[in-house]
């Protein structure tokens, strides 16, 4: 198996390998910042660069919370640019219903009360979206199934609950969780009990510590997907909406016939076709000027909207519901968890589907950083949308963390033959490097596994294969 020569070497890094684990207390107690957007990095024409997975460098040991004394961040509700929190999308795919779970303040440990979610017969999957505001970091902390099984433990962890039976994570301003996200989990009808949670970082000197978010009400909405017989459909349609910033000198008017875009769509269609998914672009729009170069948040403790939030906010005037917004820029710069040049970014794993213009609601592709190569564009688009639909990297770059799916090979750090701190495509040839969601692009092939397809097709934002309209 040979790598493309030349070597547009593309490495995809992800920030989700920060301090894996579920913590041990109800309130977050570590001082490692939470996962930000999933940032994927392209390292062009250079040696492989080890991921810098310990950020920020000035994080110190745990600091005793002292809200009054050290609070130096204030909620920036205007910057969050949130929609009316009681607005629930109504333009939904057939078989999908939205359930408003409430707008409630969090308690003194940063958690909602138990939120009852009653799922109808033939439910195959659900997505919950937690809408808060900066500087909070939000997610679904607890999931109890209709059979009383604890699928997420109720720990408001600072990044990803890697050993929860159904994996959940946290993200700034807007959180989201999906079920199923993991092998062995299947959606059931009946009553689920969920808990939303949030925290924010406090700085004392050069040290940060997580503290419960109690600054204001937070809205949680669930989207429930049903299908005939309660079986995850074998096929589905992913509807995308493209936004052009001028990056790659592309505009909405000419993009549909641009060979880079056509080649990209051919590539991603082939990749997704393996798991029964078709990809369709349903709308083409231009953004306001000024977004060809987008700076990602360098400091995860920032209190307001990031450039990425402002980019995603460009979708707000267009409304919409069950489409995934994709933004094409020239470059994505920075990101505190990455080195090199960023090739793509996803708002979350999963992203807050059905909402548009809010933080985390979209993916961005750096067309110039990817050299305008249709294959790399297609793989990056497929990879980032894969994150948005709920897929993790089968192996993180450090070879120490893996996705929760049993049919994706793991490439552990023992494979790091050159001991550069990262497991590369060459080192993982038979261990998942050829998976589309591998942390590093560069394999001649890019596959999706059956379990990855099941998670994707369970996401309520994925439409049925046969459109009734
Ligand atoms: Zn990734």
C-alpha cells in the first residue's frame, strides 16, 4: 500500500484526546480544558508532526473553587447569538419529532433536574442539543435507559466520557449528544431520563479550574428518529448546505460547476455510499465578506464568540432545519490543540443538528490549505460531517484513545515505530489507517465500517432514503 507521493501529507488531528476519562466527582475537578471543536490539521509537505494534546501549557493543578474571589469571566449572552431558546425546529424529516425538554437553571453543581424523554415505538435514535451561552461548556451528563441502565454516568466531565456505555462529550456554548454513539447501544421506546450539565473555567493566576455553570437558564431539546420496525434504516440521505466565503475564489453562483467541488462531491458520495448514504447539496449561499481566513480559539477559556462562531452565524438568516451547514474558507488558523495548518473543523461530535447560526452548528473546510485537491476535499468533507453525525476517530494520534465502536481497528501507541509520539498512516496500515475517520489522512483508501454507518444512519438529521416530497 503506497502513500500518494508528493506528498501532500495530510494529518488529521483531533482535540478529543485531552485527558480522557470520566472523572470521579459530580462536579468537574480537573484542570484540563474541555474539548473544543474537533480540529483536524493538515501538515503540508513536511514530516509528521506529533499532536500537542496537552493544552493550554499554563494549566496548573486543581484549584479550589472560589467563585466570588476568582471569577474573571462573565457570560456574554449577546455574543452567543442564540435563537429564541424556546424555539423548536418544526421542519423535520419524516419520522422525526422534536421534544422540548425545558429551559431550566442549573443547580449548584451545574446540572439540570432529571429530564424525562418519552420515546415512541420504533425509535431508532435520538439527538439532544443543550443550548447555553459562553463562557459555559455544556453536554448531556446522564442517560438512563427505559430499562434503568446507566448509559452515561452523571459525571459532568471536562471533555469526553470515554468509558460511558454511550459516549458523550462537552463543548462550549452548545452541547450535543447522540444515542447510539457506541457499539452495544440500541435506542428503545419508553422513558429515558437525561441530565444536562455545564461548567466554566475560572482563572486564578496562571491556573484554570472548572466550576459549575450556574449563570442562567439552559435549554435542552431532543430530536427523536423512528423507522419502520424499529430498525435502523439501511439507507439514508445527508443533506448539506454550502456556504462560500470567497475562499478558493469560489462563489455560490459558480461553485456547482467548479471541478474542485464536483470532484469533492464525487469522492464523498463514493465514501458514504459504502454505508448506504447519499450526499446531496440542497442550497448554495455566499457569506458576508471577511471569512476567508478564520482563526480558531487559541484559549479554550475565552468568554465570548470565536471566529468560528461568527462564521457559523452566517447561516442564521437562512433558517432551515435538517441540513448540515458546510463553510468553505481558505484557511483555518490556530486552535490551541493543534500544530500545523488546519484542514477542517467540525463543530462537535455530534454537532447540534437542526439549529443553524449558533455556536458549533456546522463544519468548515479549508480549501486553500487542502490545495484545492478534490480527493482531499472530499475526504475532509466526509470526515468532518462524520464527526458532526457522531463519529470519533478510531484511534487518536497518540494511540492512547479509541472510538467506542467494535468494528474499527485500533492502532495503539505500541505501533509508533519511529517514536515520534504519533501513530501514523504508515504505522497503522493494517490497523485502521484506511478508515475515513482515522486521525490522519494519507491512506490510499478511506472506508467506513458497518458500525460507523449505523451510528450515522441513526442520527435524526439523516433523512430517509425515499423522499416523500
Ligand atoms: Zn477528525
